[in-house]
């Protein structure tokens, strides 16, 4: 009877260790792209934020199949689920600069409104373009298979 519980316990430990290693490996991949993009920006003096370049490189690696979704899924889920934690420093900064914010609240509101609207519009357009591109590539693959 005890061996049954020991086997269940060992299976649970194995599952937890697999989840931890998957998270660690995925997180290392994300950090790799971040630091590679920082090095590229630093050495080539590109006027592009390293986070954006890293995102472009990461997306390219995902679409080309260099990285599989399963490799980074657990890390991304943890980061997304704990995203609110990353906003704490932002709100602390807002509280310390309250006087400046109250003086310039109209300009801040206009900038937030314009940039948010622009991000929503361009994200929608880019997503629409991406969906059309994927459909077109599937059609081309299908046509090649028929020939």
C-alpha cells in the first residue's frame, strides 16, 4: 500500500519538475532574444528599442519554426498571469510625481488618447494583414500540392 502512495508522490514530483524545467527553458529563450536584441542595437547603433527588435526576432523565430510554441508556452502564461505585478513600479512612480501630473493632466490625457487610438488602429490593420497573408500562403501551398 505504501509503495502505491510513493509512486503517486514520485509521479507528482516528476510532473512538477517537468513544469519547472519547461518554464525555465522557455524563460531562457525569452531572455536570449532580449539580450541578443540589446547587443544588436548596441553594436549596430540601430534607432530601435531593443524590446521591439527582440519581439520582431522572436516572432520571426516562431513563424519560421525555429522555436516551437510548446517550448515557451508555460513561461509566457506565467508572465501574462502575473502582468499586474509589473505595473506596481509604474503606479509608485505616478504617486511620487502627482504634482506634475495634476499640472499637465490635459496634455497627458490627449497623448494617452491619441497613442492608444493609434495602437488599436494599427494593431487591427496589422492583424488583418497578417490573417490575409496566412490565408494567401495556405492557398499557395495548396496550389503547389495540386501541381
